[in-house]
C-alpha cells in the first residue's frame, strides 16, 4: 500500500487543488469561509497535513502577534532545556533575578518552571500588561496559584538571554524562522518593549503573518520536527502543551493554552482532538489540532479597533472539523499558493524626492518621530500613534502620500519652502499633525 507523503512548505506554500483530495467538503469549507467573514477578523489560514486547505483575507500581512509571542519563547526554552543550558528547577535567587522595586526573599524562591506555568506568585507590575488589580505581593507561595502574569512571561526573556548568552529575536530567527523558511519574518518587525517605571524586564513584540505563524504551528503538529531535522525535542512539545492549571474553560501549559479533560461539554470535542493554542488578545490564535492533522491560524487587524465574539471562533473551528468527510487520497493534486494582492499600489520615487521628507518631526501631543532614508525607501521611527512599535517603512502611493507598511495608515507630507508638515491619518476621526523641526532646510 502506497504511503502518503509528509508535506512541509518550502520557500512557499502549496495548496490543495481541490479540498476533496484532502477528504474535505468544498461546500462546508465555503460555509466556514463565510462564517469567518462574519467575525470581523482579517486573516484565516487552515493547514491540513502541511498543505493549505483554506485561506481567506490578508494572510501575507504582518499583524501584531500579541501574546502569541509567549509561545515563541516557550519553543526556544525547549531547545536550550534540551541542551542542558536552561534548568527549569532553578530559582530566581539561583539566577540572581531581581526587579525594581526589589523582589522579596519569598518571591525569589519561584522556579523557572513556575514562570512558564504562570504560577510564580510574583505579583510585581510588568511591562505591556492590561491594567488590572493584581493580587497583593507575597499573597501566594511560588507554584501554589495560577495567575496570568506578564511579569512571569517578561522575566523569562531576561533569564533566557542571560543564561544562553544570546539575543532572543536573533535566536528566534536562527533557530526557528530560518529553518522553517518563514516568508515574511524580518528582525525589524520585532522590538523590546520597556516600561522601566513598572519593571526592569521588557516585553518582546513581533509582527508576523498568518503564513509564518502557520509554519510555527506545523512545527508543533509534527512534534518539533521539520523535514529531516528535529528542531524542538518531541518531549518538550508534549511537556509544554500539557495542562498544569485549570484557570477557566481551558487549561494552561508552558505558555500554551490547552483544551484539557475538564472542558465543559460544549467544548469537549476540542479536548478529544487534542487541541492546544498560542493565543493573543483580540482573536490572534495559532490552533494545533493533532488528531485532525490541522493547524488553524486566525488574526485580527491589530492596527484598528474591532471587536469579535469568541463563540464565533469556536463555531468556526467546529465547521472546519465538520468539513472532513473522508480519508485523504494518497497522491493529492497540489498547486502553488498565490498570495492575495496588496490592498494598495506603490509608485517608484527618486532618491532626491525621498530626501525631501527626511528629518525629525514634532507633534501637538509633545511626541516626536524620525523619518530616515533606508536604501530606496523611507523608514519611520517612533510613530506618534504607535510609539512603542518597531520602525516601519513608508510605501509611496504618490509623490507626497505614503502608506505605513503592514500598519496601513496614510502619511502625507506637505512641503512649503523649507518647511515640511506631515499628517498621519488613522481614521477620518483620528488624525495627527506634525512639523519638521530638524532636517532639510532647518539645520
């Protein structure tokens, strides 16, 4: 009997010529597509056996990953735990980890494993967390209580970099992005997010496309293996996606959400299929479904304010599960996946035109931004509407009007002699105005 080929995407993805070859109903997948378009989200990608089964929306556009980032760090921990460099039983005291204000002796007894499980008992303020009232300091012993805590997740970054002697984003690129042939991943779409008035330990932010997140999900679906290379220990994939806490309707592993045995009846199917997820606020999810050989990624546009109903997303996934009607054929017909077109058209500009806009700009809210030239394009740093974001390229759509790459906001320059003004339009109701204070004609 002929065996099915194990597919991995190369430099680009392949897609089933017909969902029937994968054992799926075209009609039911169209219903799933329609259901997705009712959610208000912006990208959906369904991978079956390493091949695209369904794609909808801007799957090649980089959006903010939000808390999906934590599962990326969990993966790198697995690599270095496997090498014996990181010790999950080491305490914060062993690793000389502290903060400002300082940790107490009791808090320093938290172990690395506790931080991965969100069970440290360290209720210190943290960077890049949703404002909420935390439990009192020293109100729980390490390991005693689950509490979703950015202090744990951010401090794990500090531990990782100190103990491995590496830089996290560069290591993610070397150990994961490159071996997986991620198409849209770039180091410039990552950044450390400091809020030193709250904590010494930064958050670590990514922009990433659904296509590249699907590769990460497929790595886990394949138990850490990519083609002929074991990138993550299979034991780590199993250990990190095992639930150690039951905080609500799902469980929690090592910075992965797990649909474990305590699921309510309406979600029982997710447990039966072995589902676990990397999850971020607003609808950002990488869903791994081992017993259906699926990876599902859906993302919202993080650059605009939209709402969604989580129940819609559970229903969407059930539609996808229901669409599997038969056994996949041994030799499916596969075609190259075609990226959706950009939502705007760029125009070429001479270097002399780009140079006219280079400089530092001041805004009415007291913020400043810098426009620099990088090769044949402009780079914007410290965007007033997204001040903590990584630098973003400006893509020209006319001689004076640009679009912020991935972000999508319009940036318009207005030259008046040596003066240059800039307008950043997020929406018709949300527009920022600035004036150049240093640059061409102002030096």
